């Protein structure tokens, strides 16, 4: 097995083919590209924080799912992003393969710099997370704040929807926003 992987390493065409087919080579390349620190801002190692969720463990809270979805954007896990959408989310109507490809490419266009969770809560099978996302795309600040709504389906938390306020409408210190302040800003749209 190691000999085959070593041989493929010298063949760029084989590496590209492996990246598409889910082979051991593609998996090894994906693992090698994973960050050491978790992109979600938890100050934990990726493999101890969001990594297990990306590999199939269930998020215990809406906040854990939110953080893992942010990390999935940052590391290009479009499959995880699609699979953690609520069954009622409009993007579920898109063909899975095309949606996963598009979601996976977000990391190529955007730099996911920082996630700051301002509020998180759950009651029964419904939850919400208010966060500020610091994102740049081609040198342009695309940051925003969002109040995300989550629902539990078959025992697993899923992203249902969100209300977004673009960065240019946020106060200078957006990390001081409370839920009510955010809702007031969102209603001004």
C-alpha cells in the first residue's frame, strides 16, 4: 500500500484523480492539509474539536454545530455542510453533488479569519446561535453577523435558517452585540 501511495505522489495526474475518487491517496492529502488549531476559535486542536464532527460524530448543541460548520467552510468540507442542513432548508433541493462541490470551493475564494459566538441557546428541539464571522474575499471584507436557527432532526442538530446583517451595517465593536441589538439592526433592512 505504501509503495502505491509513494508512486502516486510522483504522478500529479494520479494525485488529481485520487483527490476525486476518495482513495487512500486523496484521504492522506486531505488529512495533511487539515489545520492544527481548530478554525472555529475554540483554542483546541482541530482533531479534538470539530474534526470528530466532520468525521461523523454528532454535535451535542447548536453552538457545537455552528462552530463545526464554520470549520467545515474553512477546511472545504462541503459534504458536511450539505449533510448538516435541515430537511426544510431550501438548499436541500439542489443536486447533492453540485451543492457539495460548490460548498467545498468556498475556502478557495474566501479567507475565514475568525468566528465569535455572542449568544447560543436551545429549548427542546430548537436552538439559535448569534455570531460574528470575519471573512475576506479577494481583499474585500465580507464579514457579517448572523442569528442562526437550528432544529434537531432524528436526534441530530441541523442548520435551518439565518438572519444576516452585513458588516457595513454593524457597529464598530460588533462583538458587543446582544441578541436584542442584533434583531433591531436586522429589522432596519
